[in-house]
C-alpha cells in the first residue's frame, strides 16, 4: 500500500472516485465490479485491503497495491494499481518412476477471457491411452458473487484393481459432463453446487481374475457435488501466507451392484507461513472418507500426481484416507521476472482397505512415507508459470522412488 498524502478516516471521509491503473487486458469495469470501494462510499481502509487481496487472487493479477489522494473537502481519489500476468498459458505435467512408468498431460488455458476473469481451455493426456477435456469457469458471470462452471472430459487410463491380495489391470474410461453453480458469500467463504452425469467403463486387460469381479463393466452414473471453501490466503508473488479449508462432498448414484452408489467426502486443510525474507512453509492435510463398500473399485487412490510424490501410478485404493504433504520452499535466486526456488518435502499417507476398519490406517502395508527434494522455476509475470521437478524416495515397506514433473506448485 502507498499513502501519498495524510488523511483522516473519519466518518465524513468520502471516496470521490475509484481509478484503476496498470491494467491492459483486465477490464477496468470488471475490477470495479469486484471492488467494495466505489464513488460515494465512506473511505474504509479495511475494505480497500480486502479489495487488494481479492485482486491478487485473480489469475490475471501478478501484484496489486493502492494509493490515496486528497481531492477536495475531505473527499479522496483511490487508485488501484495492477501488475498484470500473462494469462494464455500452456500446462504440462509428466512423471516417471523406477518401474519405468511414464505419463503426461498437456493443455492450453486462457485465464482472463474477455478481460472478465473467465477461464477457458482444455487438455490432452497420454497415460497408455488418449484422453482429453474441455473446461469453462466464469466465477463472476452473473454478478460479483455468482457464476458458473461447465466441464467435459473423456478420460481413459489403465487402472489397477485390487482384490483377494491380487491385482488385475483394466482399461478404464470415464466420459462426463458437469455443471456447477458458484456463489461467494463474502470475501472468505464460497460455495459450489452442481451435478455430473458420467459413464464408467472397465475392460479387463491382464492379471488375476475372479468370478466375483466382472471383466467388462459399463455403468451410467449421476454425481451430486458440493464444495465449500474458506479462503484467507494472501499472496506476494511466489510467497503465500494464511489458511485455507476446502470441503468436497459427493453423492454418486448407480444402477449396478458391482459399482454401488456411495457417499464420499474429504477436506483439505492448507496452511502457509512466510519464513524470513526468502522462505515459505506450506502444509496440506487431507482427511477423506467414503461409504465402506467391499469393492475392488474403491474411490480413494494412492497416486504420484495426487498425493504422494514418487509412489507411482495408482498403486493402491481405499475407502478412507489421511494424507499429509508438508514442504519448505526457499528462494535460491531472484532477479526481475525470474525466481529459482528449492524445496524439501515429506509426503505421507495411509488408507482404509475396502470393507476394512479404521485400524487399517496403522497397518504398515498401507502407510506410505516419501521425503524428497525439488526445484521450482518461476516466471513472476505469467500466471501459474511454475515449472516443478520433484524427486520422492520411499522409506516405507515395498517403496519405490521417482520423479514428478508439472506446472504449478504441487499444492
């Protein structure tokens, strides 16, 4: 923040006008639409600070600050100064393990379509099979508080299915269409509600078989989804501080007893703290639980790109999960738009077996602990332009190790 004159925050201090500077692609009208400070309202530093935090959360904004100038007769002009991000961004992630697994996903997204904070784009994935998806997210489509998300994906992977202490590989396909309504109660709290219609197909490829586990399966499903988020994060370029909690609840219907209907919910608790001038401690705790069906197609998976770096591609499944990711990020070099960041991390988790009990969490076969090191190559003027490389090394039973590459911080 910058104060260019002395002013009083008395009740009769009034905003003469709100002016927006530095923006090029981001529409001034959109910035004013999101802002609580407007011409004619009482000058309130707390509302201004809140507006600035909100702007810094936008993918199109690298940094924002404000200035206040006396106009006349205790009336003030407020200036919001914006440093924009470049927002047409390719995305990429890939990983490999010492089991010679290799997969990748590439995409292209525009995070500030029409200068209105709309995200639109798609991805292509190669994980033995071909997959793709298209995503549209317009959080402020209807008003400052209400928006819409539409997603379509055709996802095909090779999935391990676990039963009777054996494993089989299936070709798995999920075609889905999803619509979510978005609503922001206030600066910290928001809600997403919607529906997802999808079809799941499982085709047996190799491995163990059982008369109780079908080799071909196709089921149409309906998923009702709700997401509640509390967000009190503050951003300063690559540094993050504050707390965030995201609760995700889903009810999935089914017409096939092999893939029965179930409830699933999980909460991600994220905490970030600045350490000195160059350090950032980041922690995410995920607690999840679902209906405890004794099914080889359990919903929680242990996976390289989701929860434990270096563990491999879906090495296990469960009906409940506890996962902790914690890391220390340190800026090694910074000049102009470029930052090199190093990190040391520990990823750990445990799962409840399908049909099992909570004692499974302490079973050594279900516990995964993977410490590791990584690097981040960061462009400070391009949204999410963080190329990451992590190497995780398992220290628990039957552990593997591997590299995980991607765009953006791991969490």
